[in-house]
């Protein structure tokens, strides 16, 4: 009996060494809040070039704490991209802030600095660029806009671990106050669930540590008094966003393989580019000269005006052939929940056009030459 091979748009790569590192931690004296947490944080600092890192339970928690750590609260506006997962803008709402969107650059699907400036008013407190698909936004331009208006910059780098901008790793915070990462299984490295926040600001770092753990500190330099070695104080209304040593052991092991992961991802992307760039049924996003993308995903835009098949039918037919792809993303403001804020169809035309045309192809390191050949063959057969 023949079984058709299937492909998802992304998945994790777990080695025997990854498993062994987790096993060693399971057999140790610490399962959570132990030495692996700090070791993972230091490894991320070493990799990104940031001074400080706080690892947390997931990428959404990272975004939430990033927003809170900057003092964003009720009535403060934060500008972000509509082409992102809901967690980006939801984190602004969690703090009581107001979400403002700026349209994307149609060539990159990253937020357009020109559109950011159009959204800035007196209530604006921060800009949250999204490094879409692993390509860095034009951070120097965004940072200069922020400086001119006395705004914070939060980089949502859920897609961007391992990416570079003008020779610096995303997460270095050279052009931002804070950067967040996600370690969900489809990301470039995984801890199962998990996230991280990097910053070069010590005050923000110390606040993040407290917000991660119920708002509590035992840091002698921050205590108002000290009754003894057991003593702690709550300084903020924090959360239980802690990550385990088990997850961090996996993260440390995965991080050692990240550069190899990225090389393989970029090799796969080159195959896709070669296959699709000269076919007028398809368009590709542009990788800017300032960015070296880690390629968390690889979107291809279908020129539906040149083919007979529609997007829904396309997805259904691809599933029959074993291709389980994804769309990144439905513009956030088109979600029913966001309608209450007055957003409507037509507000951000580049984002809506991107959504209508985009599909994300399979991209993970286990894909081999024959797999890629098969994937391309299926897509070209169906897109007619």
C-alpha cells in the first residue's frame, strides 16, 4: 500500500543530544527556577549581543512583560503591524494600551516607517515593529523616528532569532529598548513553549525579573527592609511567567545548532526562489540588503488574477496532495474582536492585499532535495 508523504509549513528538529540534555536535567536536583534558566539567558545574551535577558513561559508572555516593563498603561498608544500573530497587539491591550496599526511595505511585509510616522500623536508611547518571516524591519529608520518623538521601541522578533540587521544580530537592542522572542515548536529553535526578552537597560531588566515571578524580589539592593534570608517583597502586580529548567536545557542545546538551522533554511529558500521567481503566477517578497533573514517562514504570493484557481480551493487541493500549508497572517484588525475599536476593511490596503495572496511553504531542516522537488511540483500543478 502506498502512503503519500505529507508536509507541514514548519516543525521542530530534536536531536539525541537535545533529548539527553533534557534527561540530565530531569535527573538533577532542579526542574524549575534552577541554574539552567540563568545559563540559557546568558547563552542568549552571548548570541545576540544584548546585556541582559529574561526567559519566560512563552512568546506572548514575553510581549506582555515587555509592554508592562516600559510603563505602558491605560490610554497609551502603541503602533504595530497588522501582519502579525494576534499576540503582538493583544499584549498592548493587556496593559490597557491602545493599538494603532501602520500598514506594511508591500515588498517585505514588514511595517513601513513612512506609515508609522502618519500614526504618531501625543498619546503615542511606543512602536512595535514585527520582523516578519525572519527579515528585520528597517530598525535604524524606526529608531530615529522613535527618538524624534520620545518613544520606546519594542522589537517583536518571534520570527527573528538568528537574523541580522546591518551586521548585528536581531535582539542586540542596538536600535530598540527591548526585543522579544518565541520558542514555539515551529520557530527557529524550540523549548516546547517558551520565550525571551533582551534589553540593554538594567532598570528594565530588574523590573522584568520581578514581573516574571509575581512582582516579587529578594534582591537586597531593591528591598525596603530585610527581616532575614527568607524575606522577599512584592513591588509590582506580576505574573507567573516562569520557564522551567527542563525547557531551558532543551533551549541551550538547540541554540548551539541555530546557525546550522539557519544555513539549511536559507539553502531551502534559495531552491524555492529559483523555482518560483521567473514564473509569473508567483511573486516573492524582497530580502533587503540591510537584512540577513533567518527565514522562520517563506511566504510566496500567488498572482490570482493570472490563474483560475481561488485561494480556498487551492488550500483544499494542496491538502489532498499532502501539503498542509499556512497563511501568515490574517490582518489583526479584521478579527471580530478588533471591530469594536473601529477598524474596518480597507484601512490598510497593503496588508489586505498581502493576506489575499500569501501562502507559506514548508520550511524545516529535514526537507531534502526530493522533498523540495515534490513540493514545487505539486504547487505548480495545482496553481493553474
